[in-house]
C-alpha cells in the first residue's frame, strides 16, 4: 500500500511540475530599428578651361568656358535621396584682379542654376553636371594680361 501511495504521490507531483512549467511559459518581441543616411557623392571631376570671348588684338573684356576653344568643367553626382545643390560664387586663385563680374552656371538634365541663384534640385540616382564660368571686366581697359584661375564649389544639402 505504501508503494501505491508513493507511486501515486510521485505521479501527482510530476504532473503538477509539468503543469506549472507550462503555465509559466511566455513570449517576448525583440524590436529592431535602423537608419539609412541620405548621402550624395561627387565623382569624375574634370576641370574647365576659360578663353577670351573675342580673341584678337585690343582689350579682352571676357573670359568664358563656353566660347570657342573653351571647355566646361564636368562632374557626376550620385544621391540616394532627393537633394538640393548650391553653386558658390567662383573664387579667384590666380591672375590679375580687376574683373567686375564673375559667375558660374551648372546645367543638369533636370535644369540649371548659377552662383547668383537658388538651388538645383537633384533626383535620387546619377546626375551628370556641366559647369560653365564667365569672367567680365566692364572697365575700358578690359582684363589685364595674365593667367587666371578660379575655383567653383558645389555643395549638396538634403
């Protein structure tokens, strides 16, 4: 009889432990989050070349990249989100001073802007850009002879 009581007690205790562990089971959700940063990058920059707008004797009043013999600067910008690009006014890095008007324009398949204007909207993806520049002297003597150099900075903001 004692053995039956022991077996019965053991089975009861085992069943209670099994039921207790099942009743205490639960679940939990593990959350994840992440961020993809908006980014634009420039690649393949090519320098431009300025030439006199009206070559020949006499004063030269303009240097332009889109005049015959000149060349625009070029660069490709790749963005993973929409962005705006601004063009800084050209900064003279070499040559005589005295220019009264210096301007840069940037053309893209989506439109254009200039250094004196607002932003150029960039769609996500690859956008080729063409940068032209012009230097003008409104004075009666024109631009002084010399080697001129300028830098145009393109800045993308989101």
